[in-house]
């Protein structure tokens, strides 16, 4: 990729300067020489002579400010693309989601930053080409809407209407996409001739059509690998040194689980790193008879394990998000569900749902809600949680996909 002319505008928040510095350092490592500025400087005309390829704007800037920055260079034959960025807290991005902005979130590794810049630059060139070639933009919008509806129908076909439910267990799901297409997904299937049941919930770190396509790829890759990597010969190329943990204490499902996630990560980083997508996921394999559950939490929100006694436990991460680093290490953890225990899986659309006052639903509120339903069935738990989230948001627009899966051992 040729060197791009980049204008980086930091935001007004206290921590925005540090986040901007981290990004500009990564941009420099990619071979670029970004121009750093502030909102007031840009609006005052300090960079009017610049012809940027991309504007990198901190997400704490208001939507009005972002629009004003973009308008300053609309006279150019090819106006600059706009890329929003933020720190580890993605909350500032919520105010811009309705405007279909592309965005960049940590970790600001050179590879991810370079690929995201290339994608933003390609969109800019495509937008110019489309404007030059399409004399009927209104018809294109109608076609786009039609394509989105078809895409949603196809995507819904990837989500199983019913998940496998072993004897003595209850399984329920809830799914509310924020847009026509979604980057969230859930899945479930039997393994080892029905002796094990696998469940997973995942969230692609992006939104829109690109995230939906990546979701379809990841879902197919995980399901195919988990269901087919059982023969020793097939597993051998995927095994890593961590297998030694399980050779001394073998457990059906451990190696396929570990191999599936490692294999998916290597495939995605080898073939799709340039798209700058990655996915967080919680993937578990259960032994329905004993209640033992093996899991990998790859950078995902911590599921809530509700004990029949009234206590709870959060299942924290055991590895990074999938698709970030080729040499990432994922480990397996285990937990046992007793009679009337429930495991509640969810994506960040639940905990990061906001009301009109921008107040988060939050993990503490979710835990309190679930703890008060420890004796409820899986379906009731999902339904009541969705109702509480929707009551919290009220008339505020849904900013992210909401996905839930409850797994309850009933006896």
C-alpha cells in the first residue's frame, strides 16, 4: 500500500490524547506520517491546504463535528474517507453507529491498522467510481435495500431454529439484530455420536454486511472443524503442546475443542487478516451425563454460571479473540453444572445496551437479574432478560446485536 495522507484528530476526553498517541505510533510503524490535530484547529482552517486520503477521528467527537470535518474537503475530486477510532472503551462509538462509519478499535497492531487503512482507502475509491458511473442513485438505494433483506434471510438460515437438547437439559436462545444483517451468531450441535453437545456464542468485531459475511465464514469453519476433526490422523496437524495437559487426563471433546479454535485462528490470520476482522467467542463442549463442561473463552464477555444454591460465577477469558494473532494460545477450562444449575451466554449487546440517558444496562445489573431467576427455566430466563434489556433502552435506538443462550441442567 502506498503512503497515505492521514489527518488524525484527537477528541476532547481526558484519555483521548493517550489513545491518539498509541494510534499515531502504529500509523508510523506502517510507514505513514500522520498529521496530528485537534477539532478546533481543523475547524479554524489550519489544514485546509491538506488533501487527506483519510480522516481518523476520535469517537468522542460529536456526530456534528464529524460531519463538519468531512464537509471541509468535499470540494476535492475524491473526498477523504472517514475512520473513527477509540480506546478500549468502545462506548463513544455508539453515537456514530447510525451513520455507517467505519471504525478502528484496539489493539492497534501494525498489521490490523494497515489493513483497516487499506479497506478505508478502497471504500473511498469505490465511492468515487460509483458516483461517476451511476446516474440513478435512487435506484441503487432500492437495490441495496433489497439486497440487505435477501442477506438477512440467508443469514437467518445459518442460525439453527432449535439447538440440540440432551435428555435432562434445557436450552434456549434469544436473538435481536440491530440491523438487517448481524455480526453475532450462536450454534449448537451433537458430537461423538451424541455423547457430547457443543454450544457457542460469538461476536464479530464490526457491524454491517462485512461483519455478516465474516460471521458466516467463522460459523461454518468452527462447526465443520468440530464435527469432523475426530479421527487421530485428522487431528494430528492441529495439535499443539497444550495437548499434554489432556493426555494424562483424557476427556472426550477436549482435543477437538482445542484444535478447532486453534485451527480457526490460524486459518483466519493466514487468509483473512487483511480484512482486519476478528471474533470473540465462547465455545463449550458438555458431557450431558456428568454435567462437566469444557470451554474456551476467546476474548468474550464472561458467561454467568448460576448455581441452584443461589451463588454465581463468571467464566473469564482463556485466550484472546480469534483472528488477531497467528501464534495466539488458547487454553481449556472446565466447570461442572449440577442439577438446576444454569449457564447464561450473551454478547455485549446485552450489557452495553443504553437508554436515552446513555446509561448502560451493565454486567452488575445482568448478574443481579439472573441471580433472581436462578430457579427459572432456560426459556423464561432468556425471555425475561430480553424484556428487561428492552425496558431499559426504551425508545433509544438499539446500537448493537443482542444474542443470548441459556443452558440449564434440569436434573
